[in-house]
C-alpha cells in the first residue's frame, strides 16, 4: 500500500510540474514554428522568382551571352541544392531519423510517452464535532466521503486523467485516496475508468468501463462536485456509502425533440460493495445488511443477473436568466437475499438555475435542486442454519431539497432538508445461534425514519479553492439520543486542468 501511495504522489508531482508549464511551452513551440514557417515562405518566394528567371532565360535564342564577371552566376551544377517548402516544413515538424516522434501534448516518462490533455488533483478535508461519538457517527454520516469523525477527516483526494484517445474516443480515469476515519488505514481505489465515443451516427454515444451509474443528480457526481459536504441521507440508504458504480456500458441517444432531451440505457455488474441494493458482497452485508437479511451468494448465469438503468433527461431555457433540468430514472436487478430476490429503484430529479445576464463572474445566482427516490426490495425466503424467513418486500423512500444563493462575489449561503422513511419490518438474525426475529424498522439504523436540516455557508476565493461551514441537525431513530448536532468546516483545493462540471 505504501508503494502505491508513493508512486501516485511521485507521478502527481512529476505531472503537476510538467502540466503547470503546458500552456507556456505550447506557445513557445508554436511561436518558433511560425517564425521558421515565415522564413520558409520567404525562401520559397525567392526560389520561385529564380525559377521564373530561369524559365524566361530558357526561351531566349541559343547564343552566347556576355555578362560582367561580377554578375555572372555560377554554373547550375555548382549551385547548392534548393530545399522545397514541404521539405523545410518536414524538417521542422517531423523528427529526424533515429529520433522519437514528438507531440505538443505528449510527455516522456521513462521509456513511455503519455499523450494526455488534462491532469488534475482535488483534495477535500473536514474538521468538526458532533454530539454523537465516533462509532454511531459512522451511521449518522453514512457516506464514505462524508465528514464523519470528531476532529479531522480526509474525505477525498482524487487524481484524475482525461483526454482524447483518438478522433473516435475520449477517456477518463479517477483514482481516489482517503483515510478510514476510525482506524486511520489508507484506502486507494480506482473510482472510475471509462471511454466515451465521439462519432457514432444518429446522435448516439456509447460509454464503457468502470463508472458511476447515471441515476439522478448526486450519484453520478464526485464528492468535489457536491454543493454540500455530505451526500443526502436517501442516497446513502439506497446506493451505499460510495454511490452506485461498476463495470458495464451505457448507451445514450440525443432525441430530435425541440428541447434538449436524452435517453439512457445501461447495463452493469450487479455485484460488489458499490452495488448495495443489488448483489453487493458478503463483506458489505456484514456491515450494512439491508433489512437485516442474511447474505446469499449468487453467480451470474444469464442477463437477468445484471443490473439495468433507464433514464430520460430534459433541459429547457425558461428565459435568458433561468434554465431547468428534469430527469426520470429507473433501476432493476437481482439482490443478495436468494435466487428470487429482486430490486427496483425509481426516482425523479429537478434542478433550476437563475443567473442574471449582467452577472459579475457568475454572481449573484440561485440554485434549487431536489431528488425523490424509492426502493422496492423484494427479499427472497431464506432457510438455513436453523433459521427460516418468509419472503417480503421492504419499501424505502425519501427525498432532499436544497437551495443555494450566491449573494455576493465569492460568497454563497444555502439550506438543505433531508427525509427518509419506509415500510416493512427488518430482521435480527444470528446464524451462529440459529435465531431470527422481526424488529421495528426504526430500530434499524439503515432503515429508520430520518430528518436532517443543514444550513451552509460557502466562501470560494477562486475556482481552485473553497471553504464551507455546515451545520447538521439530525432527528433519527435507532440511537439512544434521537437528536444529533454536528458542525463541519471543510477545505478544498484543486490544481491542474479540469473539465467543466455538468449542469
């Protein structure tokens, strides 16, 4: 693990230095090429004039021409060989024999050449306190990148690469580092690595690799794209601490409707710790069993053992200053309660943005965003280790609504409300003892009723740094103390090139 971390830091330091000078180096290279090209043009023009003179001379009668000795040009066979414009250009732009090919957007690293366009590094840190101790705080702040420890939290440190592979494909990869808040153990993971096509016909686009499932607005986003410091309660409940993501593909179609309208269809593996509501894995169920149900391992035997996404996204310009995005999403796949276990998740999301035409660097602005989603978790019947559980459908749903107002340059304030609830009893199962009993859903920390109110204050000196102060008031069931108060101060910095965030 230490070797991986040191390698990433060394690679980051190397490329931060190389790319910090990318623009200046490219300008110098282009200026040098332009100067040489201008010299080539002058020499070529001179050559053209000389050739015209030679052609004109060749048309005169063949008789000796007497010229002043100083004006007599040397014989043609003694003239130095002329170099054409193409040869001159090739001499400047192409490598000489034995030299490696050069690219303005490429960099040598050892024996390899990396052709990358954008490299960036983004780090999120938080400091704060809560009326809950650290252990129950892991359930209260259930997101894997939430601030969730008294004292200091390394929420996320992300190294990103993106660029054009060729005229047909773009690609991205995101490597994440963070510290376990309780043990302090370092964690490094490949968050995303995928390609997207650029030239498919009929307004189609294919995305393939490891990526976040494009359900709603928060789930596909990286933590540094969130307005608040933690992910909404309902997202944690349905998609787990790290969001829903996995290997697969997604096909999108930009429809010919008179407004921006896009349809998505995707397939991904249903297993793994980031597929909480589906097949997940045994380790995940040991920490966060859904409804307290035992884990049943399932192999992929057919297409029905994969997860499926359908989404319809729409966007309108309501006026010169106001725009809106409305989306509808649905997921289906198997779950880990048995061969007949199935999960359906569906939801809707809305975002409205207001920004006056005469804004100053984006301020003032007003953003409203909300998502509502519901999960139907059909748990298969279970028999084993002396335990027998009937089949049941556990329903969980909730929403969040947030508003952020940029009231003056570099400053913004906002408020978010979270709510989560459900129906159907959870279970308390002990396979070793062979016992099982139904329990009140509110005694289950992952399914009990939740209310959260979160005021937020943001200071953003530049697009490369941000400081946020957030207060959370939580009213919840499943803990001795049904009210919790937490305060988090977050700091973020970023350097390197970064792509524009989605609307």
